[in-house]
C-alpha cells in the first residue's frame, strides 16, 4: 500500500533506504568487541567512584558546621563542600540513569554475556522498576514512537505537545505542569506504565495487571526513598536534615537534566507526530522513516554526549535501540549522509535551539488551536 508518511519517497525507495540502514547496523554488530566492553565497564567504575566521593563529601562537609565548636569550623567551607557533594551526587545519578542504566536495559550490552551487565538482571537507581520501564519504554515507546494513542510518551499524559492532541481546558496549565513534571520526572516515569484509570474500572484482567504494577512501583519507590531519604541522612545523626536536603536536591537536578534531554529528543520544532492510521500495515522501511521523522539530535561535545546517555543522538538511538551507545557518534555522520542522499530530514541543533522550540511549543499549545506540525 502507498505510504502515508510525509516524505517524497515511494515504497521501493523507502525499502532501499531501510536496506542501507540495516547495513550500518550489521557492520557495527560484527565489529563489537573488547573496546566496547572496556567502555561500559569504565563508565560503571567512574559512576560508582563519583557516587562514593559525593556521599563522603556531603558527610565530610558536616564537620565544618559551627555546631561542632572546634577551631576549624567554617560555614563557607561547609556550603562549598555540601554544594560540591550534591553536584557530584547528581552527576553520578545522571551517568547511572542515562549512559548506563538506560542503555543496559535496552539490551545494548547483552552480547557480552556478562552476568551483571545485562538487561535481564540490571536494576537502576530510579523509582521505576526496570521490568516496568522495559515494557513502557523499550516495547511501547520504541515500537510506536510519536503515534498518538499508542505512544504514551507524547506529552506523558500531562502536557499537550502536538496540535493533533485535542485541546482541553486543563492544558492552560501546560507551562506549570511541564515544570512539575520536570522536577518530579523520576516519579512520572515510575508511574508511567500504570494505567491509573484501570485501577478501579475495567475487566478483571486489566484491574489485576494495573494493581500488580502499582504494587511493584510502590515497592521500588519505597526502597529508593529509604536509601536516599532515610538511611544516608540517618548516618549524619543530628545533621539528618542537611544530608536529606542534599539528596533531594541531587535527585531534582537529575530529574531536570533527564527531562530536558528527553524532551529535546522528541518534541522540538520539525518533529512529526502520527495517527494510528499512519502505521497500518507499516513495513520495516516505513518504521525506520517514522523513527527518523519523530526524533531529534542535539549538538555537543564528547562529555555532553556521555551525560545525555548518547540520547543527544536520539535519531540513531531510535533507528538502532540495542546498538551500544558508544557507537552512536560513529554512525551519526553516516546516517545523516544517508538521509541527505534520500532527501529525508535529519533534525539536529543546539541544546538552546531544541529546548527553546520545545518550550515555545508547550506554551503555545496551552491554548486552543496552534499549528506546530512541520510543513510537508
């Protein structure tokens, strides 16, 4: 059947494009080896070292509080150290969630057959249980990226992010809801796979599934809260509140960064959103083109890319979700050149451009109407 995608290629050309995309994937897959294994193990060592240094820096800062009354108390030193520790803790959480956890759970490192670094056993430092996230993200989102009614990541059920979404009065709160979502992004992701409407309404199978998911979420959420908000602060004794505030701040910083990067990968100007009818009878080649049209890259340096979990190469990630993330920077120029040859858009820009246009879209779509869809 003729493609309904907003491209000038015919079906044969789309399938030819897909063959060349597959060739890139197969070449990388055949070349995986020791340098890739060293990469992920190095990132894990770095993250754990930063986390340990962060925790002890926060604890060590307490020694400089005036409450101790010794000769070395210094309030300025305390604030510098606890601020540094908080920043490092946020950094370690970003690295663990983005470059390590997200990508391990995608199965990107399963080929190593490592008993610990694989998608079947990895549990990340996040409120969302790994198994739930693998379903809502790997299965639902990556299969139906940007398809309204199938991909629940389009606005995360909170903000209106496309003019194809029917406007409702609650979207007047779009800018505020977006901030609330960003600050609490970990918890939004954690509850994302639970259909709250089906907790009390639906058939017995739906009710049972969603109540089970909610129970598993609460179990993981309680464990996360105990770790960051009870156990570590309790080690500080009477200075419990200082460590608690540092841990809360680190989690918020991680949430804000994660939200910005993920939104920049899916919602900037130029991104396409699709209807269910657009994916009926979808071929492998059409799936590739849809992933391309619904994803955006962010320009930056090597460290920036690592801290985004290589999701600054969101296009490549959606084309090759189980390709080891350290390979995305290598294949990105090839994918971009391939798109240019076939006359397909390759949405890339600075962080300022991508997040700026995303924010503008969120504000504009708070009100009725609005035409944010790219011109075909």
